[in-house]
C-alpha cells in the first residue's frame, strides 16, 4: 500500500473569531493500513490554522469515533494571527510511513474588535 491517508474536513467552529479565541477542528482520516500509533496516540494533527497547530506529540488530538483505519478526530486550538481568512492544513501518517498534508482553503476568519 503506497497510498497516503485520505483526510476530509468535518468542521471548524466557530468560523469567525477574534485573536486568542478557541476553535474546534473536526476531521476524518481513512487509511487502509491504519494510522501510525506513536506513543499510544494516533498520528494525525492540525499542522496549521492561523498561527496555531496541534501538539507535536499528538496528545491534544482525540479520536471521537471510528478506529485508526477510518476515524473522526478533534482538537481545540487557541488561534492567533493577522486579520483575514486562514487556511487549515492537516497532516496524517499511516503504518507504512505514507503521509499526507491536506489544505482546506479559507476555513477561519480572524477579526479584531
């Protein structure tokens, strides 16, 4: 299996924030060989949203349904950044070291006051 995990966006809520507010990101990952387990955590994370990202050791990401072959994941991030729209990038790696970066354009707008 040389195919990378397939990442699909479920939701970003809220989609309009002020800097420093918390955003919940929910996404799904399908990987026929299963996502790589790293220290008991599954290897998928928000790589970037504004200036925020998931923890490098994945402990802030929770699988809320499914399994490591086809699951739904969620993280809460405190997001800072400049005013305007922000892209979301999600990363995932499977058991066979196939990995993917998936970008979802214009998922969050940051506004000041």
